[in-house]
């Protein structure tokens, strides 16, 4: 029996590539895009509850104001800001800038730092305005 795969090249996959910041950010960008669908459904649910009457609105606020709800909203905020900054990075690439290896790696790291910093800033401002 002949081995027909012996002379064929292996298809590259994640187990062969060493993870680098730009690759990880590409994967995270796709994940945050999917998470934004779920988070946007929560925002739509909250808006529908607000339009449905005081009882529905109070219940939605209770759910989103719980510890788990706040954790989900924190994740949604980070996903939104991370995806937005990644979108700016992709827009810059669409314009033909930032393809140098060192610069794109710095941008990927800045994307993480920027999204985390902006998330903290949004939540601090939110808590300051609330009280």
C-alpha cells in the first residue's frame, strides 16, 4: 500500500505557527466581533424593556445591575473598544500603512493596552456620573 501523503506538503495550522501579537490580535478581533453580536442583543433587550413599561425596565436593570450583569457589561465594553481599535488598525492597513513587522507588533500591543485603558476610563467615568 502506497503512502500518498508522503510527498505532499503539510497544510500550516495553529500548532505549527508560533503565536505572535498580530496573529493573536487577529483571532481576538474575530472573537470580539462575535461577542458584540450577543452584547448588542442585550442592549436591544434593555431598550425593549425600557419601552415595555416600568416592571420590565426594573427587571432588566436588576439583571444588568447584578454582579454577573456588570461583569458581562464590562466584557461588552472591552470587546467594543478592542474591536473598534482593531478596526482602526485594519483601516490604516487598508490605506497601505503600518505593515512593517516591528510597527505592526507595537500596534497589536497598543491595541490591548488601549482597549483595557479605555475600558477602565469608561467605567470610572460611568461610576463617577452615577453617584
